[in-house]
C-alpha cells in the first residue's frame, strides 16, 4: 500500500508539473511589475496596488504605424510589447508583437521557449510554417501555409517557425499574440553561429556535415537581432 501511495503521489506531481509549465495564473486582479524592486523572483514583484494607476496598463505603442525594415539584413522589424514595455502584463500570461516585412523579407527560423503564438496577416502575403520536434521515425515534419490578409496561423510553443514575404514589390504586416508575458525568442542562426563565446567549429562542422572553413565563415558574419 505504501508503495502504491508513493507512485500515486509521484504521478500527481508529474501531472501537476506539466499543468503549470507556463506562466502561472494570477492570484489577484493584477500584479503590476515593480521593475525597480531589488527582490528577484520568477517574473517581477508586484507594485503596491495603492500606487497602481491606468498608465501601468497603457502604452502609446503606435502599432498602427509602419516600422523601418531597411536596416535589417533579413528584411523585417519586430515590435514586441511584453512585460518589459507594459508593466501591467505581469502575471497575465500574454504579450503582443507587430511584425513588418520588407518585400522578400522574413522573420527567420526561431522559437519562443515560453509561448505559443497566434499570428494574423494585416497586409500582404506571408509564407509561414513550423517544424515538429524529432519524431519516432527520425523525421521533422514541416507544416506550412501561404497566408493572405485576414488569415490566421498558430505556432505551437517551443517549435521552430518562420514567416517570409514572397512578394518582391509589396511589404507585409502581421500581428502576433503570445501566451506569455515574456515569451523569449531564440533565432536559430544567431544562436548557433553568433553565440558569445562561439561554439567550437569542430562541433558545428560535425553537426552540419560541412567543412570547418564554412563554419568559420558563418561565425565571422554579423548576426543581428530583428527586434527593435
């Protein structure tokens, strides 16, 4: 009986850990982030509710205005509104991003380790997709679609995904909602070839099955962030 109880407790703990493996649910109406607090927690300490005002939930983000994509090597500009820009998002498990794409621009393959993303096209056309994790048959399946104005697509949490504007003479704009106050972003090429300090070229040459000179050339490039 004791062994059965231990197994039951272990199973419940495992199930519970999966159930809360995302932003925790708030235990009060709001918990406006106090970014000046010296206390370090997973997220941000709550600001005194008596000191909270409407501006804590507001940002004049001007998301209706086009962003500059000319300075980006990949031809895109991501304007993220998360808890760092809007303290009222703390504990609410949501954030927002406007993405502008130059003609033939892209938001390159990346992941959000802490969030699922739902994206809708406001203007133009986008080719979008995500790739599954390693499957039992050793494959990674691509799910891709061409989206037009008003279309919606979902990228599951943690999976590599991308967006590309296939039109050579028209920009595109999309709006994305993410299921975390701080979804994070890992741009694959930047992380692999632009890490500081760099990953050993022996490791990457073996992983990508190319010559070390190719890896050295890739690591010598300037890997920029398209979040502005």
